[in-house]
């Protein structure tokens, strides 16, 4: 099945800094999803993207669906301590069945 | 609104014992259903997905099996657990445009 390459694997930043992470794939996806997972919890959906080139915001979070439909990025502006967690990208292909995830980006925010 | 229930939240089982984890979805019909496993500090490994009752696709040959006896019920099972089956198991459902997760089951095989 399709594999997603998510980077960076981990980030250590100061509170107030901006964060950027991305996902790339060798295959085309119809939908890109971004999740955040807190320890011991299931991932929570942050942003969903449905069209190539689409740029969507959710508060301090902004995500974009790449023009080639093979990549997506997530930006977090002015990070705060509660942004700590693991962020996952996910792709849904045309047949909508084989949902794949990136390996995650572990974010640490130092106050 | 749609909700997903997964239980139990934690489970400690001896090696060689059977396993049954259940996941149910409310508020939607004919969802795609998924079971993932997550090792500590790692990503999500797709184990099984289902597009309908009785339809199961297996991603990784292993000691586990899945069944979908009803439209909104997805069960993960094992006849004999191995130590390597320990992990965090997550159920998810998808409408095709979004996907949502249960709270997960922390399984420890001892």
C-alpha cells in the first residue's frame, strides 16, 4: 500500500516559535488529514483537506494540500505548551478505503 | 453526531490467552472501519480494515484476526496472545472524507 513520509521525526522548540512539518507520498491522495495525539489518547482530527492547492486554517494551525496531490504540510504559529504531542498526517486515496498514516512528528515546546 | 466507542481502555493478559477488543460506531451507516496498532512512541500500523459486513482486509500476517458481524461493529481477536502483541490498539471509522478514532486500548501481554 501507499506509504507516507513525514518529517521531521521530532522537534524541540521554544514557546512562541512557529512550527512546520510535512508529509510526502509516492502516490496521489484525494484527502489529506492532520491529527494530534496526546499520550494515552486516540488521535484527534485537526484539519481535513480535499482539493489540490487548498489552504485551510484552524486557529493557529494552517495546512495545505499540495498541488501534485502527493504532499501536505502543517504549520503551527506562536506555539504554546499545550501544543505538545505527536502530529500525524494521513492520506485517503481515491477508493477511500486504504487510509495511511505518516510516522508522526513528536513536538516538544519549552516554556 | 457520530461517536466511536472502544473498550476496554486497558487490558493485561497472560501469554497464550485469547483476546477480544470491540469497537462500535454510532450515528452513521456503512462506515469504513480500521484497526491500528501503535508501539510506544511510534507511528500507526494498519492491521485490518473493513468496507462492509463480513469484508475484512488484512495488512500484516500475524497472530490477530478481525471480524465485522454488524455494520457498525468491528472486533479484533486473537486465539493465543504473544508478548509481541503488546501495544496500543486504536479503532477508527471513516466516511471517506474524514476519519475519527476511538480512545484506544492499552494491551499488555505478560
